[in-house]
C-alpha cells in the first residue's frame, strides 16, 4: 500500500523520525528521572528545611508541570530553537499575569475586608470574569504587537498557573502563599525547563549535522560511480 502525502497526512522521512524519536527519548528520560529520583530528594530537603520554605501544607512538593510544559510548547512551535526565547519570555509573562489575576480578583472580592469581619464586595465569579477578560484580551491583542511576550506560552502558563488558584482565595494570607507558589513554579520553569530545552536543541542539532554529513557522503559516493 502506497502512502500518499496530503494536506492532512504525510509520510515522514527517516531523518525526521530519528530526530523526533531521539528528542522523545530525552524527554521521557528526564521526566522519569525527575519524578522518580530528583524531585523526591529535593522535596525531602525542602520539607526538612520548612522554616525557610513555608507553604500551605507545611511540607513541600516540587511542581513538575512548569518544566514539562516547555517541551510541549517546543513541539507545538515546530521544534524551532529560535522560538526558545518566546517560550521563556512568554512563560514568565504568563506567570506574572497569573499573579495579577489573583491579586486583582482578591481586591474586587474584598477579601481583605472579609477577613477583618467586614462585608465583601463581589462573589468570586463576578470578580474573576472582568479580570480574566482584561488579561486574556491583553495577551491575545498584544500578540499583534509583541509576539515575544504575548504568545501561546503566556496563555499556556496563565491557564495552567491559575488551576490551583482557588484554594488560596479564602485563606487570610492567600496572596503571600500564592506568591510563593508562583515563585517556586518560576524557578522550576527556568532551571528545569532550561535543561529540558537545552537537551532537545543539542540533540536536534547534532543529529541534523550527522544526517547532513551522511547525505553529503552518500551524494559524493553516488557521483563517483
């Protein structure tokens, strides 16, 4: 059966399969290592040093998703190393917008007053909707002006970073706690994501160089016949 190339389906060449497969193995190895060995040891260290790293549960669990999302975005952006700066700049902006989302919604809800025993201002949904409307509009419309910051990475980290936001809204020191969580996420994003992405780029570059050399060698041998 002959595989036809079309708009929706294409037959990959061996080089593409090799490069993509090697990057996949790298991603899997780093994922497995972090989840099974590196992060658990790191968590125990931070938990033992809890007075320096306090959080909601008085124990620490390193967030893994900030670094994993880096490779997802890298694949989405076509395995293009030139998009690396967009991923990190957009991701940092997304985290910043998540913090702004929490702070602004908190203020509209009047949570500070509630914890003082005074009436609140708005219910959560009525406070959240106008804030997220402004932030999403900023990211979407800003992409037409400065895609380095206003891009898919910013949107991704805004959404992912907001998932755990609810548990902090009704905590008296919620802003402080959520700021710490965002700080932890940013560190994992920059350090872990940087290692993740650097490995992907190096593997891709070395394999492409090797494949190019093999192709040139084959062409030279064919021309000599």
